[in-house]
């Protein structure tokens, strides 16, 4: 099971690595602005467009010195990297051999997913990436899945956006719950594992002296070897 878990994790990381490689090359090509239409350039642009599409138009740069930066590719790098790690953690979490590791990885991955969503919402609101100002399905999804974090505290205006204290408070609560849930599971399920191993050792070697119904082996008395002296005197003379 361990080999299968590692193989699946490596496959997921490998796929994410390939996607991120195309996005990095796309960012470099857009900044360098190569004028050629070679097969390699067309191939990288065509493949990277597929992965950039969900993040296209989220951030529009008006600075003429930075306008060549492909913000969709940059956002995609972060989302695919963190998302791939979370997907690998949750999927491979069910491939452990004991209940403690399975539950621990699932709960930790569950909290990490919500921390990621709420963290993205906080960043989007700070940089004024709002559903009312953008037409991105990805932004709409993040705000829809994190709507439960609202109406706890107030918002503070910050440039074109704002600082959402309610989302920040929930983000801190999620981190605290993530840490303490891990410790709680370690005490509950970890103790069960220790007890199971202790019972196994008791069975293999009993601490109590139990009566035996076997017939005791007969003891063979042995005598110590004692030296024997023989007196051989000279024969009498004729």
C-alpha cells in the first residue's frame, strides 16, 4: 500500500509540475515577447491557454511597464501548485494502513482546503478582485464557497478594495481548529494504536505465571566424578 501511495502521489505531483512548467514558460515568453511563430512557441501558448482560461481577466494591469506580465498564468501557478498538493494529500490519505493516519490526513486536508479558499478571498478583496468588477467564474466560485465567513465583523476600506476582518477571523479559527484537531486525534486514535500494540506484546509474553498441565520431565540424578586410587604395591620377593 505504501508503494501505491507514493506512486499515486508522484503521478499527481508530476502532472502539476508539467502544468506549472508550461505556465512558467508562458510568463517568460510573454515578457520576452518573441516575434517568431515557431512550433515550440505556438505549442506552449496553445497548451498554456487551456490552464490559464479559468484565471483570465482576474487582474488587469494598467502600468505600461508591467502590462506584459500574464497575470492569469501567475495566479494559475499558485492555484495549481497548492491545489495539487491538497488533492494528493486527500486522495493518498485513504491509502494508509491504520485508522489514525487515514483520519489525520483527511481532517488535515479538509481544513487546508477551506483555509486556501478563505485565504484567496481575503487576497481578492484586498486587491479589489471582486465579482462585481470581474467576469471570472473562478472568482465567483471562491466568493460563493466562502460566503459563510461574512457578517461576523466589519470591513475596512483599503485602496480600491477592503480588508475583510470577518474572513480574517474565520481564517485564524480554521488554523486553530486544524492544529487542535490533529492533537486531539493523536490522543484518541494514537492511544488506541498504543493499546493494540501493548496487547500484542502481552499475548506473546505473559506477565502472569499460569499453571502448566504438562508432565514434568524426570530428573536424572547425576553423581559427581570422584577420583579412584588403586594401590599397587611391589610383589613380595621369593
